[in-house]
C-alpha cells in the first residue's frame, strides 16, 4: 500500500470571523483534516497576493483565504477587496499553470466553525487528488520564468 | 519604535503548554519543546502543565530576567483566550508586551483531531511559525484615546429610552435622535403588556416625559443621523433635523392648530391606517415632545398656497407656525453611540393565502393592538372592518412569516405571548366569543409567561396545533357562508380542519428595519443575513459590536420583548458609563503608517481605506495615515504597489517569516529564481 499524499495548506484567517470560526471548531471538538496551517491576519483584505505566492513557493500545496461574509466585515468591506484580489490572483495562477482549486476563498463567520472545518476537509481532498504542487518544477522549471531568462529567443512568435 | 530588529541577536523563550490533557493528550508536548530548543534564536524551550497559571507565568518572567530573553512564544490556546495574559506576563518580566507571539495548538490543533502524529507535526509548524515571526516583532506602545463624555442614542423606543435615562441619571449628557415626531416607539402603540396585563402607556409615558424634561438629555425628534465620522471616544455626528414648521421655542403644545386644521389624512403610522389624523398633527396625545408637526406632503398651504388655518388660530406670541422653516443640519461630538433602532413588522401581504388586504376582516396584530387600546380608533371595542359589528369568533394565527423557510427561519419570540394576550382580551371584551389560537409550538419561556398560558387554557381558548394553510371566504357548507374559513391541519388529532370565524388576526414576524443595512454601513458595524445588528459575542458581549464605541440595544439586535429591550438598553448604558468613567482607553497599536520618503503618491491606498483615514498631501504628493482614524485592517498595506506602508504588528517581514516558519518541513532547498 502506497502512503497517502498529505497536502499542506496554508490558511490565512481573518481575526474577527474565520480565525474565531476555527477557534469554535476546536471548542466544539469538530474533527477535520489537520492539513491546514492557519496564519492570523486582522482582515482578509490584508492578504497580499504575495503571501499566497510565497506560501506556494515555500512548499504549500494549497492556500485557503477566509474572511467574514460580505456585508459583515469588521472593517466594512476588506473582504470585498480580498475577493477582488483573489479573482485577479486566480487569473494569474492559471497563466502560471497552477490549478485553480489550489487557492480557495471562503466566507466563514465566527459562528460557522463547522463550515470552516468542512471546507478544510473538502479542500484537502481536492488537493490530494491534484497531487503535490512542486512549484519549482511546475512554475520555475519547464515553461516558466527560468527558461524564459535562459533562452530569450523563446520570445518570438 | 523604528529601531531595526537584528534577528541574529534575538533570544527567544518557547513555552509549550499541556493545558492539562487538552493539548498533551494528542500533541506530544515534550517532543515539540525538545525539538524547538534546537531552533535558531531559541534560548530556552520548556513544556509546562498550565502556562496560564501563575506558576506558568512566573516561568516566563524569571526566564526573561535570568536568561535575558528578548522575545517570548507560548504555544497553547487561542490568542483570543490568553494573548493578553501572556503579554502582561512579558511586561512584568520587563519586556514590551508586543515582543510576544502565541501559537494556537489547542483550538486549531489538538481539539480538531485524534491523529497524534499529524497533530504533533502541526504543532511544530505553528510553533516554528511563531518563533520565526516573533524575532521580527518590534516594541509598540498602546495608543491612549480620550473618551468624550457625551453619548448618542439612536432610536426613541423603550430600549433607547432605557439607555438614555440610565446615562442621563448617572450625570452624563445624551443626545437622543428619533426619526418620528415623537419618542415611544412601538411600545406606545400597544395596549396591554404581557403577562401582567399592565397598561403599556401607563408605564411608558412617564419615562417619555422624563426624557423630554431631563436636563442631561438633548432630544432630537423628527431627526435622522446623516453622517458619522471618527472612532471610539471621538465620534462626530451630523443629524438632519427635519423642518417641523412649528417653532419649538414658542409653541406651548396647546393643540388649537390641530383642532382648527380643516384637512384629514389616513394615519398610517401610529394608528396603522385604522383612523385619520389632521395634516398638522401629534401622533398621539401623550407624545413627547408635545409640539405638532406639519405633514408637508398633504398640507394644502404647501401644495396650493392657501389655508394657513393653523397659523391664523395659533394663540402664541410670536406665532409658532413657521412655514418657511427649513431642515437643519446639527453637528456634535460624542464618545459612544448606542443604536436602538427597533424593528419592522413583517409585511403580511407577502403571504397572499392569508388574505390580508383582500379579505376585510383579516387584521394584523398591530391593528388589533390599536383597536383594543382605550385611546385607539375604536376606544377599545373589538369590531370588524365596518367599525361596528362585534365578532362572535376570532382566530389568531401565529408564526406569520416567522419559523417559515420561505420568509424568516427564526422564531420572533414575542408572538406566542401577545397572541395569548389577544385571546385573553377577546374573552374579556366579548365573553361569548370563541377564540382559536393556531400555533406551531407554544413558546412561553419567561417569568410568569407559562403561568399566563395556563390561565388562557382555563379561559377556554381553543388551541389548534398546526400551521394555517389558508384563510378564505369560499364557503363549502352553509355554516361557512359569510365567514372567514381558516384551513389548518390540527396535528394533535391528525386531521385537516376548517374553522369558520368572523375575524382573523395575523401575528407577523418581527423583522429588521428595512434600512438596517444602510444604518449598519452608516455606523460601520455589521448586520447579519436577516438584517439584525451583530453583537460582539452572542453570549458574553451581547450589547457591544465589533466596532469599538458602538453599542446595540433592543429589537435591532433580534426579536425581543419589552423587559429584554429595557435590560439591553440599561446594559448598553452601563458599558458606555464605564468608558466615560475611565476617561481614557488604551487601543491596540495595530495601525498602518506610510514611509513619507518613499511614497510615490499614486493614491491607490486613499480609496482602499474604509475609514477615510488616509489623506493625500497635494503639496508634497504623498499620502499619510491619520493614526487616530486607522483601525488597522491592513488593506492599504496589501494594496501599496511600492510596499511602503507598514502595518504595525502585521508587517510584511513578520508575515513572510511566519509563512516560511509554518512550512518548515516542506520548504524546498533555497529557491534560486
């Protein structure tokens, strides 16, 4: 029996809703996949797309961004700004050849521990099915950045 | 504050907590502590049974003093639980409290899995992330904020009145803003209050008078808040005081103008359309303030330039009627705001099968309240829509629009009780009448409430357990002719029933104000999917909101009866009074700042800020964050294309290091590209 691939997901959770949702999931002893490693930010609007790219480059197989529901943002509408950046980031990741499902966005209020837990389960399964990201091969190697620098001729057409 | 941290020179103390067996049962705590001891910058690493105990905190304190720690990491529970505890411990040891970071290995780890290997590995990742982050922490100073002792209360219903009087009686000034011409809210429209059946007006109007006469209260009725700027302790509020066309200085409230006004319109607000009022009017005789208001839309003088009867007959000197009055914008400063904006009733026309508006003798609960009220349109007699015939049978339909998947899923909490009260009032006024209460479940939790239900059972009210399907006038048998037929499944006998009655009363859901979303945006706080305002914590902080300095009370937070609204009003007032007494509060220094030397002046951040806390200096072409307005969300930090905005305590350095640290076991060999 081959060992099952355990994806590593970095979760950026907003302080007011999603981080508390994760707290609640724990307090309520809801069991879910241990693959998501949370990082607290004050607002999902603080999630610089660079954070996501950094996580993927540093070995994460997926990134979850979680914030308050639209209209419930502690900072009025930071989550909407996160949504805008997320859409752009997805387009960019597609161009890099990174599967869309590796980066996901979730709205989870402080009372929705179960929603956060189920999302982590679901995402873990989806990324497990996709397999490891291997950023250095997929994005930097092959047809990525490194090749373009090494062979400027490839720019024609 | 700007001194550069040199990560090489940091000496970190790591403390891994067992939390009894809460963490240690799943996470190999000793292993995490031993492993952490060998990490770069770690000076000492320990595990301990309860880090939050005084002995655990002493450990930190002693190590800071004896081993010269510069940074501290505690891997234990959620920072929402004990971050403050450990910050204080660091401070006692002589460190700046922000030289601390917490790894949440309980709520986010040991409580979420039984897999010991995975949990231990996750605990290492979280601890390592905290260690790598903490070396980049910089000392920060909390920001003192002065609290303006004045308070704004929005909404003059019973919750707002309760909050206002508590504060005013404690010696603090309150501005009360009410959108209608009088305070009193929904409670002023009610007849009796359950379960004691004391008269609503008799207990409410003295409170209203207190508000009107209190030296510490500035009462602004017929007014609406238009703009709110600022933050806890220092809000600036703009209020539109709509033109009343009556001079409040001169008017004595004698009411002659109302008497002499020759025109009447339907009173759709206070009397819910059951009777008429004059065009210059006072919603009800005990209104506070007593000054009337001219309904400009319907006033013949405003529409056609003729009449002026009110002005002609006004006995005051100088004349109180001022047709040329205009809306005024008042601006004042307050330290805290209490929102008590109340509720709307569900529009029963949305459920056409109940026939409201189509079948004359279907009434809403509020119409019935006005009807049974001795000062109402029928002076207390219960009559059909023709305003004379007495009904011989009455059906009361519970849960109209509430506990209903199609409308509101929630229970409106008060309807069972007032529906029982209605049944009692029908028995009292029309002893021979049959009363049917059609309910889904009878919900009577509250002091004396269940006893009231039992009393109604003895009064021989007919209780039918089932949701009403339809109210119709289509008779099937001669006994149903000319009646309203309530079609309901009686789930206790398992049979469909058709109950012919003369009058049907619908008990609609309490719902959030139609404009609650706009109100929540105006005050920059949250409202839920149903439109009710969101409290900071549903159990432990029910009157505060996520926005510092903004409190909520009464039915704007969720369906509530009078005692609960009063309690919440007083609770909100107590919270505000506490802050006023403190005079100054310390705010988290999580704030953004812009490096003025490197800002390119692109203005991208200017529009990002939800608090308008970023200003642009036209002369120097750079942007600047007004620290006092910044709430620290970090949206501008993420948006700055030049990377020159720093979000204190959530800097790029700190977060990038945390990302690296959290991925310690999967990081590829240093990526070259």
